[in-house]
C-alpha cells in the first residue's frame, strides 16, 4: 500500500515538473517567438564541432532558429560550375539538419542575392562564371581594395533584370533549401550599393526602389511555390539620410520606398550594432514581420531584447505578432566564432565587445524572461 502511494505521488510530482517545463516554454514562445543565431556556415572540418555547439550551447539557451550563410560553399549538383572552396557536402549539411531537428531548431540557409557578389578585390562565383550578369561590368576589380574609392565599389551586384539570371539562382535556392529540408530561405539583399546603374542597358533610369522591390518579389514568389518564406536584411528599406543611420545600415540610394512595395510576408532582419535604434516599430507599422539583430555589443543587445519584449507588450493585437524576436548575428564563419567563444583566440582590441560576449549577454537576458 505504501509502495503504491509512493508511486502515485512520484508520478504526480513528475507530471507536475513536465507541465511546468511545458508552460515555461510556452511562456517564452509568447514573450519572444523567434530566438535566433546567424553565422557563416562551418567549413567541412568544423561541422562536427559546430553540431556539438548546437547541442551544448544553442539548445540550453532555447535558440529556435539557426541561419547559416552558405553562399557558394556547397557542392551544388545543379550548378557545379558555381561551387566555391571549401564546400560543404550533402552529408555535412545532413549532420546539421539532424541535430537541429532533434532540438526543435528551425534551420535556414542563406545565399546572398542581388548584392554582395564580391568582397574586397575578389569577385564571387556567380559573377566570375557569368560576367554577363554583372550590373557594373565597367567597374574593374582593384588589385588592392580600399574604401572610399572613385567607383564607389563596395560589393558587386547582379543585374536583377538580366533575362538569364533567375534561372541560375533559382536552381541554387531550390537545391540548398532541399538539402536543408527547410521552409524558409534567407536571401541577404543587404548593402546593395550598385543598383539601377546609369550604364546598365536594362536598369538605367529606372526607379531603384522598384528595382529592389521587384527582385524581392521575384524571389519571394519563387519560394512561395514550395511554401517557403523569404527572409532578408532590412537596411535597404530605411532612409539613411532622414534617420541618420548612414549608407550601410540604411539606404542612400533611394531604395527605402521599397518598404511599401514588397509583400507583407517577407521577414525583415533589422540589424543595428552600435545603438538600439527603434526601427522595428517602423517595420511593424508597415505590416512587416521584424527580428532585431545585434552583433558584438552586449549592452546594446540587452536593450534591444528589452525593447522587443516591450514592443510586443505595448502594441495592439494586430501589430504585436509583427515583432517576432531577436537574432544574434556573427560575421565570421562558425570555426572562428567557436575559437573565440571557447577562449582559444582573444580579440584584445575589441575588449568586451565581441560576438561571443554579445551572444552570452543576450541569451542571459532571454533566460531571465522566463
Ligand atoms: Zn541592370
């Protein structure tokens, strides 16, 4: 009899614990639905260490969204001519997909669309293999890159109106989404400086906001055919001059009016690294879903997290769900981040302002929300 009573009490206690955990999880999901982490995909040699990091560091912090910037570093079967080195194999990707599935983490791959088709003096695969897609073929890549320069070259773009370009990029998008078994794709589209160039036979004279919005729509419509969402960075949709946010974090090239032209189901990743600007409200009031993205300043990330929680609390029912959550962004590949995170490398110049400190501080703050 005593034994039976003990068993009943024990099972009652266990159910209570499980119920508590479920409620805490539900509570966090309603306070901050998206808890993200965005990083350059690991090199093949770092895949195992990175999957361990997912299990040991992302899972306990309740991260539920992982964006991996893959670009051309995947062994594409549809376009082997575009494979960059080092390249992830399909089985490398499956390792990460499996661990994310096991831990209820949504995994979303990124390939930069439109802009970021070069970096410094290196032209990336799309434009080096298909130079006819270059929006500014007259701009020659410098032997030694420096900013500012006479061409205003930051990164090359592809021409969104070239009749052949989408056939190629759709192939890449479909294949990477299939490999990652995902229902969303991050198209990048940040810091597009070259757009509607005066010398482009297709784009010259056109409205740059319409060109940008047109490209978002083309990509969005393609993904929607397979019930996939499009995510993009938000900087081209903010007026850089009026806001004082400058030409990287916002737009100096008249793309900002595109905010009223893009479909409302585009997910906006709104990045601000030096200050907790209140731009999420602007996106949410336009009917767009927005996620705030810090990088390396822990103090800024904590304020941004508090802001996001408050925006949700202090908004109408209609607008509340447009404030989706927070995402830590890391602008290195996974291997270099892990070295910093585990203290193998030190960045003395950065002091406390490192992406790993920011990640820890932001998720400590999120942990307290429960
Ligand atoms: Zn063009």
